[in-house]
C-alpha cells in the first residue's frame, strides 16, 4: 500500500466499531472492499478468462456460454 492510499480491504466489527486492515476480527466482522479495487479485479479476471467460455454455434458465430462463467467468476472474486 502506497502512502496516502486506502487499503484494498478493511474489516469492521459493528458491535465494537473497531477497524482492522488484515484478516477478520471475528465472525461478526464485516468486510469492506474499495470499489475501484473490486472493479480492477473483475476486469482483470474477465480479460484473462472470458475466452475460456466461448463456443461456436451452428452458424459459426462466437457465443459466450455463461453456464460455468458465473460460478468461476464468483469464486475468483471471493478468493
């Protein structure tokens, strides 16, 4: 993390109102992610993986199959 830059994620326990910059305080902690970091991570995955979900239909047009794309994308974003 650069100086004067917000961390990618923080965790806060609402009952104690205590922030933590790495790891989870406990089961009641809530994870907050910077929007720009979330979007950058999503774009990175899509650029590197979307071609894995193409198939050719009967007219030989490229079509994206979203059958596994949704679950794989979700796993990556949670990761």
